[in-house]
């Protein structure tokens, strides 16, 4: 077993990684599409690759299931099809033995195990990290015990070590490494995954999350039993409920599904706008409805946090988006570090303008957030965007609630529910009137500073004109790109002719008296063919930039 873990498992991880890279490269090459390239055919090929990758992650087990969920928050480094498939990874795995559960409880809790009675052998649920058993305490309190799978930490560390090596190799690749911090992503995944193995942190998350809704009787979060919680064991109150997507069961229990949908969306918007600490994995399996209609949250391993500064920045982004101010929104995105610095903002601004127009033009579709997140994934992949994972988790959670709401109530509208929560975010991105005065003062100081510098700049420009030193620099991006494409096309034509000549030479030698000499033109053609393939990739990439740069600017009012 140890030999398999040390040798065979790393080899399999490398095989999966190479298969993924080869699949992404193959789907990006237009010449590989026999019936002609189209975005729809490319999307279908990528969806097949995404399903294959999800199956590989499931078979690799715990670390890779969690890794897939983390990578699904990075649409800036993976295509949308892979992001969407990885986001659906659900870790339902066979349960481990009850004797293992008892042994681990004794090892982690020691004499405190005496407080636990009536521990049920059959688990309520089993996942890649742990399984949950119902139990009673001597005090009569009904609880659930989340018990971690044995040997996980050693497996996680060995898998993550291989991923670090793989990230370092991909980072040095001349194409895949440009503009992407794969080493940083691997280090962040390592930090998050190892933290998730410590159930004491999850206990802290659950307690903090419960504190946020103590005054709201409609939201239920199980309490933590601290004396029976440890690094690999978490003890929580037992809160049974009806699965939130089981509409028929809700109706039979006398609960209004539409009210449940609205309560769920409102609670999540509160987490974002009021508290800044939110449940980052609110899929239907982690949500239930109590017998009196209260909403129950489960599983606090993945939580997100929005800083005060980011919430304030989000407020200004919402204002710019509501006004359809693409230029202002791009400036806010650059200030927040979402858009890479030093790039031409023109094409990005046009893309943002198109997205705003589609998302904010009535009539609003029922799945506006789902569509918006899909547009966002398409927008950021291969573009100079660096989305914080927290924002992706926010978009995904809102999309999840939108889908749950529609399943419960066909007339559900998250946009209508969100309006009263977004207004304070728009008007009080900081401290109300004081923040407005500070912003006005900042803008006045900036205008004054620029105005004071105008005479000096004029004087310098006039002096340079008198001395004949003034140079005018004209940026002709379209012309430069066209000339570059013409040069690459000529180079491609020359390589094609050379490859054709080598192919003819190989055919003649194969049919001659010394067929072994056919190796010479074939070997000579290998570097030429490789250079030709790389050139086709560059031509395709320049073609995409041409399409973006030629997107029409919307007329200004």
C-alpha cells in the first residue's frame, strides 16, 4: 500500500495533468476540427474533457474532490465548461467501518467519550472528508458527530506535494505560464485544504455564523459542543429538516415553498451585505427546512469573507454597473486588482459594456444571475482578469439560490429580492455622508493638483517646440497587428512550402532504390512542422484579439 502511494499515485496524478493539458491544447487548435471550427464544437469538446476530468478527480479521492471545488472558483485560468463541471463535484463515497469510528473517537476525545451514548452505527451521510453519525449525550442532548476519515492528512500532503511540482513545471511553460501564477494557486490550495482537515476551524466558523443570526428565529445554525470537538471530530446539535429542494414534502408539511425561497435568498444577501462572512458552499445538500419553516444551514468547512474595503469597492462597482458606466466600472475593477495593470483598457471596456447591456436590459430573464456568471466565466478566461475567489463563490452561491428559488417558486426573482439589500451597499460604502465628503474632497484635490501642473507642462511643451525636440508618437495598434499578421502569414506560407517539398522528397526516396534515406526529410521536417503548429496558434490568438478590438463602441449619450 505504501509503495502504491509513493510511486503509482504520483504517476497517475501526472497522467491526469498531462491529459488535461493535452485536451485543452487540442480543443484550442482550429485545424483539429474535421468539419470546420466553431465555438459550439469547441464547447462540446471541452464539456467532454470536463466530464472526464471530474471522473478522474472523483476516482482520485478526497484531496482532488476538494481541489476541483477550489479550482471551480478560478474561471480566469480554466475554461467555463471545466469550471461549471468541477463546481458540481459532490463527494458521495462509501462509509468506513463503525469500529474505525469508535477508535478515532477514543483517540481524539479520550475519557470524554463517556458522555456519548446511543451512537448510531449507520451514518447519516458519508463524504470524502468525513462521515456523520447521530448520537445522544448523557444530558439528553441530541447531537451529530462528524468524524474524519483515517489517514487523510498523510494522503493530502503527498498529493499536494505532487501538485506543487506540477505547478512549478507548468509555470515555466512559455504559453501556459504567462500571466498565471500556478505556483501561487497551488500554495493557496495547499493552505486551504490542510486547514479544512482541522475541524476546530470549522467549529469556529459554525459558532461565528450562528452568532450572526441569533436574533433571526427564521434561520437555524446548529450549536457547537466544544468539549466533544477536536482536530478530527466535530460535535454539533442535531437539527433535522426537509431537503430544501423537496417541494412536495414542503407542501405536505404545510410550508409555503415561495416563502422558503425568499427567506433563503434574503439570508444570503444579509451574509454578504451586512456581515461580510458567508457560506461558500450552499448547495441543496447543505440546506434544509425545519418543521416550522425555518431555514437550516449545514457544513461550515468552506466559508468566505469579504473585507470592509472589498465591500466598499463592491458598492462603487454596483453604482457603476447600475448606471451602465463601463469606463467607471473598469476603473473600479483596475483599482481592486481584478484587471491586470498595464493593459489597453479599450477592448476590456467594450467587453464589459456588452455584458452590462445584456445583463441589465429588461425584460430580465428568470436565470439572469446564471447567465451573468456564464458570461463572466467566458469574459475572464484568457483575458487580463484576476477575479478574487471570494467573488466567484458569491456569484456561484447567488446562482445556486436562484436555481433553488425557481424550483420552489416559478415566479421567483432574486433581482427583486436583492434590491433593498443593494441600496445600502450603494449609498453607504463606508460611513454615509462622511464617506461622500471624503470622496468629493479627494476628487477636488485631484482636479486641483492636475490644474496646478498644466502651466508647467504647457511651458515645457512650448520650449521643446521652439528647440525642435518635440516628437509626436502615434499609436497604430490595428496597423501594427495587421502588419504582424501579414508577416506571420508569409512565414507560415514559407513553412508550408518547405514541408510540402520535404514530403515530396520523402515520397521519392521511399519509392527509390534506397528507401532508408526517407528518414532524412522526415527528421528535417519535424522542427519545421512544430514551428508551423506554434505559428498557427499565434495566428489564432491574434485573430481573437482582432475580433475583440473590432467590437463596436456603444454611442455615447
